[in-house]
């Protein structure tokens, strides 16, 4: 597993743990949600398009 996948795994785990703590995900359906969250985090990390944000006019 490369560094990016490892970081995505850590971030996904933290997100799911917070969801379990707040009651949004129950421990019994953890696996149903974890893979989707992990794949979304990984996609977000590996996407090469930088955030454009708001541009300021200098005119």
C-alpha cells in the first residue's frame, strides 16, 4: 500500500469513527459505509485538479 492509500485509509477511519460516535452510523453497518467513504477520500486526494477557489479581480 502506498503512502496516499495509507493516508486515505487513516482519514476514512477517522471519519467513520466520528460518524459512529455521533450515531450517524451504527457499528453493525460499519462495513457498508467504510468502503464508500474510503474510496471517496482516495478519489479526493488523488484528483489532480487544484481547487480554484474565488478569484480576486485586481482591476
